[in-house]
C-alpha cells in the first residue's frame, strides 16, 4: 500500500508539528539492478532528512526567531539514523524518522499535520468532510449536498465525534487523502493538563483508505490507548508529588511574564510524558506493521465484466441447497440420517461437486469430449451430443459408476449450468423432469414410454468379452467396454444445430489441443447464451408475435440449414436462465410501462 503514517503534535509555541513518520519503500524493478547496492544511497537518505529539517525551519522561521526548537517538537535528533525494518517476503523497507526522506512528501505530511490539528477541527462537530476536486482542497460545509452524499456512503464506518478527539477523513486528489485520529496526552505542566496529538495516514487512493477505515480505527486506537495509559500513570505520579492545580491558583499571574512561564512548560517531549525509553522504536514497529497489514488485507482483482449466467445459477443453487438443509435441520424432532442424503440426491449432487467425484472412483474414465468421440466414433458421438443439446434425457446404463460419471462430466460441459439436472447413479429409473442425465445399474429396466420416446437416448455399457481385462490398460476404454446407443428418434442429426457443427470442426482438428477446444466451446456457449437472452426478452418479456420472432431469429443467425434444431436449442437453453436475470428483465419491463408522472 502506497501510504505513510505520521505522529503529529500541537506545540503551544510553534503550532502543529510532525514528530515521527514511517514510510514504505518498495524495492526497485529488476531493470534497475535491484540486487546491487546503490552508491551514495545512505548519504542521499541523510541529505533528504537534513533538507526536511531545513524545510521545517523555514516553515516556522517566525517561531524559531522567538526561541530555540523545544524538546516537545522533536523525536529523533538530526544525527540519528532512524529506524528501518525489512519485509523479507516482499523486500519492502519501512523507514522511520521525524520527517519523510523525500522533500515532496514533506509538504504533504506537513499539510496533513496542520489540518488534522487545526483547520479540520470544530468544537461542536468533529466530522466535516467534503470531497472536492477544486484547488481550495476541502471546505467545511456540513449542509452541502456533497457532504450528505459522502457521509451516506461512509455511514457504516464514520461517526460524528463531539469535541476535538476522534477520527476524521479529509483530502483531495492533489494533496492526497488523510485518515486522522486526534487524541490527548496527560501532562501535569501543560495548559489544561493535556497536550494535543494526532496520528495520520496519508495515501493517494481514496477508496482504499475509506475501505480501510474500520481496520485503521481499531488498531490506531490500541496504539493511542497504550500511549494514554502510560502517560496517565506518569501524570498521576507527578500530581501526587506536587499538585499543579493548587500551585497555579496560588501563583501570581502577570501578562508580561506569561510567555516566558509557558515556554518552559512547552518543552516536554512525548518520551518524558510517557517515561518510555524505547518509545520511538516501539512506534516504528507499530506503524510498520500497520502499513504492511493494511496493504495485505485488501487486494485488487480484475473483473472481466458482469457475472456469467453459470455463475448466477451456481449461486442460486447453493443458496437453495443451504435453505433446504437448514429447513431439515430446524424441523421439529430433527431429521433422520436418510433425509439429508435424499435431499442431496434430489438436488443433483451440485454441478461442481460432480466434476470431482469421478476421480475418487477406480477404473477407466473419459477425460475430454475428444476422448469420448474417439471411443464412441464420430457418428455415434454426434447423435449423443445432439440429444444433449436438444434437452432430451440421456441415460447411461452400466456397472461402472466411475465411467458413467466421467461421461456425464464431459457431456455437461456442452450445456449451461442451469440446464443440467443430473442423477449420476441410481438403482431405479427417474423421470425426465427430474433429470436429463441419468446413470443406472445394468439390471434396471427402462419403462416402455421412455424407450419408445424420441426425447430420450440410451447408452448401454457392457464388457467386451472378446478381450480380457488383464490384457489391456485401464486407459483403453474401447478395449474394455462395448457401447450401444439406441433412441426412438428418427430425425436426422446431420444438419444442425450450428453449435454442434462448429464444435465438431474443432474436435476433428488434431492441431488444436484439448485446452484450446475447451475455450472454443466456452466461446460458443457464451455466443448462444447471448442469443437466448435476446430471444427471451423479445418473445417472453415483450410478448412479440411469431412474425417478429422469426425476424429476430434471422438476425441472430438461427435460421437456414438446421433452423429447427437451432430453435429447439434456444428454447431449451432458455430454461437455464438464472432467476436473477429473469427477475431483472421483468422488473425493468414493468418499470418501463409506468407513466413518467409515476
């Protein structure tokens, strides 16, 4: 994460001051010879610190003319090398000193310091944020529209803090965005017996910083509470020895000598207030961890558009399955051990889970569509795939559950997830409305109305008795089993659909690998799912007639040779559209029918 953390202090003589700053330095790119030490790098770091000190002195020239730099405005002397930690995993260096090593960052941190301890503070309301892209940075306009919009977006994270103490967010694109937490440290010699500090995190990424608000608030409060508790103990000890309230009430007040009286009290450092000898090393560790953890907790991912229909259907199925299981678990008297198993079977064992289960079973398996085509033969394969694409029930009957499940895994890749209803292996026949992929034991009879129907296809898998099992390897399926495909359908399958023709061209091209064919199939499915969406919107949502629908089919390229098969495919795939997509279209259609006055 490209950010830095700084501890700031409000000095009674010099105003807001930066006490301690931790920044992350990323390793150079390989092209800049990252492995070799850069000559003079340490000298440049020291020169940068000196330049930062010079900027500090120039920025406060009027204050330094009145007296020396007080102890409370300094954490480490200029001769101190600072602190450095290295993340061995990423090679990032975390450097801490009183000021950033780069002069460009000095002004950014300086402005964040001033604003966190002065202009962004209001005694009535702490939270005044208004994202502005103009040159005057942020202004305090609590009643403005942009304030209300911004606060509404941040409502889960931000809170209005009465008084000066608490978190605040401000910034702009030019000077960066700042998360600041202001707090007080007890001091028996200070005016009001407390001194004013803030911890600021500065970053250029506004969204990243806002999303990190709960994390930063939680961990910065731990650091602040630790500082306050140790300072409180020192304060109580000092007050026990010499109560300052009675001393001040009995002292003579003189306006002429008041600045000199206050200048001596303004010199106490944070180390003196907490009596923590290793305070700055401890803060370096805390700030370094915060930068590393804040950068690791959020990662950016490239999204390639809206979720696909398969993703939406899988989410819906998972939600339905969880609801069903919770209903079983919450039913009165509990549920028997057979009920969850029955429910899992009725839900089709989930589309993704089926893909892994064949690997758990021994025996030969189909590995791809090309492998299945080689085993069955081109003609038999085309007939089988045609039934799959048309939505007919595909029944495999055999004694090897692993082989049947592997065949279903390969064939299901031809369809959208929403069109798949699978029972991998059953001891009885299941009707077509329950499943379009059904695996059966070899002794299960097929009902007459199914065997005589043109909307089903049966693949009988039997052993090849001419070749003993021990003579061949498990991968040679055609030498172990015989496959008989039968169907009452008499319609020729050589014309279409168009998707099947393009798929066979890819499968028959031996120059294309299995992975390339899989990507070709994915592209074909997405192409036809887009056509399905258009047809659904045109015919079901808008309610257009047959003539208009035919024109749309022509525009979609679904007419011509194999038109009947193309239309059947589109209508079948229409049943696999997600409920989310259908609901969105219906809602949009109802909203479009309303009059503008509504």
